[in-house]
């Protein structure tokens, strides 16, 4: 993996610790102080890089145990100091010089250098981005990375990749620049949006942030974000907690969550082929895994349909 500052392009954090000539190598401990009083300091940068490496390793070990497809190796991480609330992204842009319509539009600029520069620098483009605030602790930092690594696992699956991510990026760029926030919101999306796709992709990101990072988003207490992303869907399909789920745009549409028994491996297994919405995910998951759970088809469909605000 490569750990770089997003504004430094080729700047890679490199801290020489010592030379280790023989195993074991899994008992090496290096402590980097939190140093929250100086968010721009080199020590703080090392802190962020160290937790990124640890979280990447932790995620891969847990995902393997849960039957979740691994995120690809050699992920480019772009880390940057910021005063904003914790944010991250998984654009998965490494080796993708034309990964969205805005990037493709630059090809039309009357200059031979811009497309060439895009191609030559594309090995350095970020797959996962993460800011780190001065008051952010390791738990918060890792929660966001678990969310983004969930996206990376999704991207790595056969038949997903750019087929899913190109329109995914376009939606986020368009709504971040011209709409109401990064994802947009129900009833208020910009042109060329794809909210069905974003609802599905972000449901998985929030679920992984909750599953491995304990984030409230993706858990029982946050069923929706921006009135269309079903952040609580996968947790409700997995756990034994029975609670009401209410359509955030129409309170007359609701259902008690009486579904349980699905697993992370089942969820990811239902993401192919050509699964681009909550409805298509519902149908695929039902076909593949419903018979391995204690649920009926009628009850399963009814709950997922409350979470699917577009149907």
C-alpha cells in the first residue's frame, strides 16, 4: 500500500524504524503519539499512517474470517490533516485517469498535456482518502476506514469495478458540487444522478463501519441517511433485534424488523451480477440465501421494501 498526502502527489510518509534480519516480524511494536495539539505535525502524520496500516491489516483478517471478499492489495491511501468532521472516501482511482465525466471532459481541453499528465500520474491516484482532525482519536479514525474498506471489497468483486463505480463517482461529484451534499437527498438530486446505486453502495459502507468499527451509522439507531440511504438495512437483516422501521419520507409506510439470520458473506455474495439497486440486491439475496435463514419470503420482501424508498 502507498500512504501519501493528497496534496503532495508523490509525497510518501517514510519513517525508518530499524533493520530486522530474521523472523518473527509480527512482534514489532512502534508507538506514535497522538499529538492532537499539532494536527499538521510530522508526528501526527505518522500517527495517521500507522493506524491506517493497522486498520488495513485488521480489516483483511476480519473480512477473511467472515467470508467477505478482500479489498485488493496495493491500495493507495491519501491522508490529510483537516479541521473538518471526520470524512473519507473510496474513489478507487488508482490507474484510472478517466474515472468520471469531469475527468473525461478534460480530454476535450485543447492541450495535449492534460490527458498525458492524467495518464502518467494515475498510478498515484487515491483509492481511499481520509482526513484526520486534531481532536480525532484512533477509534473514530478507524471507523471511517472500515467504512471505506467495505467499499474497496465491493469494488474488487468480479463484474463490479468500474461498471459500478463510474456512475457512482459521477453521482457523488455532481451532488457535491451542484446539489445538497455529497450524496444528495431524497427528492433533491442533481441531473445525471443515480441514487439507487448510491443507496446500495453506501448501505454496505455504513454496515462495515458499524460491523468492525462500532459506528452508530449502520447500526440500529440510524436506519436512513439523507432520507434514502438505508444505513440500517444489513444490520436489521442480520440481528435478532425487533424494532420498527419507518420510511423517512412517508410515515404511513413502516414494518417491524422481524428478520434475522443473514450473514456478511451472504450480503457480499448477493452483489453480483449486475446488482445496482436495493431492489435487485433484495431479489438476488432472496434467491441465494433466504432458504438458509428462518425467514419467509413475504416478511423478507416487506422489510427490505420499507428500506427501499424508490419502490
